[in-house]
C-alpha cells in the first residue's frame, strides 16, 4: 500500500517525539508499505515565528510571512529524514516546492491548484521514504506560499489525492473521533468509521483533530482519511470515508456542542416582501456566517426574526444592524446560548429521531429556543447552563455508549 501519513505539531513537538515518529514510519515500512510523511512545525513554533515578525512590524508583508512560517515545517522534515537515514532507512525531505505543490498567489492563505507528483513518485520508486514539509507550496511565479493555519492537513490530503494513495493517516495526540467530547461524557466511545458529511457536521468534535477544509478536500478527492494518535500508534483510529463504504449505518453517530454562538433577536420587523433578503444579504456581505434562522408568524404587519451567529461576529453584526433601525422595533443579543447537534446518516431513512431528541430535552426540563434540521442533523439552541447536561442526555437517549 502507499500510505500518506501526517504528523501534527505535538507529534513532532520535541526531538524525542520526532524519534518516536521515525519509529512509527520504520514499522510501516517494515510491513512492506510505501510511505510519504507530511509534517507540521514543532508545536508552538509557528506561533513563535509570528510573534518574532510582530516585534518588527504590525503588518509584515504576506510574502515575508510565508518565507518565515514555511521554515518551521522544513526544520521538522529535515530532522525526521536525518533520523531515519541514520537508522538505515533511506529518506529524503522535500519542501513544498520540491514536492510539486503549486498554489495560487494568495500569500498566507494560498489554495493548492495542482500537484506535480513526479519527484515524490520517483523517490518512492527508489524505495525512499518521502518526508514533505507541510503547509506550503510555491506560486506560479515561483514564490513560496503557505496554506493558512493548520494547513499541513491539506498538504497531506492533497498529496494523497494526487498520488492516489490508499490511505491518508492523520496522526495527532487524540486517537480518533468520539461520539461526543469525552471531557463532557466520559462514556463517549471511539468511532470505527464515519462518513465525510457526518465528520463535517461534527466539526466541533474533530476541530482539534482534523481541519474542516481538509475533510472537505478528502471528500472531493475521495481520500480515505484516518484519524489516529502518534502517542498510541497501536490503537486503530477512526476511518473517515464515503457513506457508501459504511455498511452498517448507525442512526446517530455523535453529539456535537458549539458554545461559540450568539442569538440575535429582531423584534417586530416590518413584514414586507424582500426584508429577509435585505437583512441576510447585508450580513453575508459582512462575511457573517448566519447559522439558524426562525421567523414567527406576522401579527399586525410585524414579525419576529431570530438567528444565530458565531460569537466573534458580534461587533460586525451590531454594525450591520444599524442599517435596519427603521425596520425593526428592537434588537437583542443573547450570549447565553449554545448549540447542541445530533448527527447521523441513519436519520435519512428513519423516523422519530428528532422526537427522541426533543423528549430527551423535555425530560431534563431544558427549554429549546431554536430548532433546525438538515438531512443528517438536528440542532437545538439552548441556554449555556444546560450545555453539558443536554449532551449527556442525548448521548444516553441514542445509546451511544453501547
Ligand atoms: N504549522 C502550521 C500551523 O500551526 C501548519 C500546521 O501545523 O498544520 O498552522
Ligand atoms: Mg496542525
């Protein structure tokens, strides 16, 4: 098999950890597989470099930042390669450019346009382990670029897609994707498999494990992703794959919690055609990611409009709302909310899944403020103080600990 492995910052955080990664790679090589390993910078390194830059300038030019930040990954790739070579395994490190990763010109947040795999393919044919510095590429003008924070995952997935690897294993310090956050529900179970779409909906569970953009790319390129830990490499991780590959589709795969939400209530909005379009177009233009929207029945030509936004967008939202002062009687912002979501592909073909969620909330006397559903998700906005209780009750209601 050809395996693309990706080792994140904590997996290569110290020289000992790099040695540990070398051991993992040796074992996979000894099992007869070909290996391309993509590495992050040692943990904390990228932040340190950004801080260095900011001692000289508030806004360093993005090309200089790319030059600086890309160095972190190069250090790790060379060290890992040196460690492997010393132990009799032929390895070769490659920068993003050498690995053939061509990006657009958006420095510090570049998009991969294509990958010329010939250097990697050639090295693999020669029996070498290829170690690629993640998070970086080269623009068509030949300048170094980086892919945005957490971008090494993207490097790995994009390479796996381009070179048609059998699997792309993402090593972090967590051994897979759980049915919910084990710090909230200790009975949470590690999942063997999950579909791309479920993973994207459960983003809050995987946020520290897998970058959302890379899951989207894996879905697009049909790359089988595995989330596993370099601290316990003997433990099988969670496979993230296309839905058709999952034979036994569970009704519900997991419960996600998002505390990073604000509920905006617009009371007595003028009920005229086009008002919702105007409001949400204005919010979209300000780059505010509106999540759940509820409009109540109009009374006397006025209606209430409730929606949620990410906490970080509060100030921007307040600015946008000024435009609508004439159209609405009053607006309030409620920070005491969070969103709990029940996610599962099995919902598509089963009834009663939502009813069960609402009953679980009712049993605990938790008031649901807003509900929204998609084909594979039921989300509820509730008060922050019930966040953990809600997660545990839902986990229990769907027997996720079994
Ligand atoms: N080192 C980069 C960062 O911290 C890229 C990565 O680790 O994926 O964002
Ligand atoms: Mg990372």
